[in-house]
C-alpha cells in the first residue's frame, strides 16, 4: 500500500523528476566535473529504482533548460496530481571533504504542507547516511532569494541539493547520493520504509 503520512502527498500519484540546469547550462563545475551531468546520472538512477519499487515516475527531458523544464511541467500537471522534484548538487568553498560529500539540503515552498515534506526529507536523508548538517529551508532563503522551480511550477515542488561539487565526484559516490535520495523520496511518497 502506498499511503503517505504527509498531507500534500496523499493526492499526487506521480513523481516527476528533473535534473538541474541542462540545455547548455552546466551548473557548478569543479575540477572538470559538471553539476548538470551528475544530476542526470542521479535522476536516471532514482527514476529507475523508484519504478522498480512500484512508484509511477516521469522524467523531464534532459535536453530542456531550466525555463523550458518549468513550462514542460506546467503543460502537463496541476497542483494535487504530481510531486515535482528537481535535483542539484550544491557548491561552496572551504568545506571539509567529508562534509562536502555528505551534507544534503532540501528547499521547500511557502506552505506548511510543503515545509512538513521538506523536514521529512531532511530527516530521511540523515537516517540513510547524510551528515548532521543536512538542512531543510524555505526557497526564499536560498542565495537566489526565490527558486523558480518552486515558485513557478503549478504542482507541489521541492528542490534537492545532494552534496557539494567540492566533495567526492567518483561514480560510486554519485550512485550513493542517488540511493539516499531514492530512499527519502520513496519514504515520503509511499509512507513505507525503503
Ligand atoms: Zn544547481
């Protein structure tokens, strides 16, 4: 049975995943590693694994840029019938390798229901191995002051920051990030333990 305990996740029956940046925008770049490419690897892994667990998942076409991704979502979904999640990697100088590798974050929208989901994801990330500094914040507290993915999409939307580009970037680590994200999304959406 899939019965989320989270109020705003009782109605949606599909998880829509998007990789951050895209089109010609690489996002953060560190020692030759591109955020946009890593986000695609993670999204594809999360989508495949959630589908294997019986969750209906749709992936926004990777060739679309940020603005086109939002238009793509809004043509197809309304508030209440989908949960849309965009996946990013964070970027900051001066963190230890371990902190940069294992600190996750989630941005939520302005409503209490969206915040409740953000905090659930934060706690689930931690229970699956992200570090103690893992956070959940309203999107208006992002460095951009406003995240279009959350503010301009019609359905319920969250944005995940899975570790920092300045942390590990080897394939094993990227798949570990994807596994932790998969577990948290699954637990929030279905109410079941991963
Ligand atoms: Zn990003």
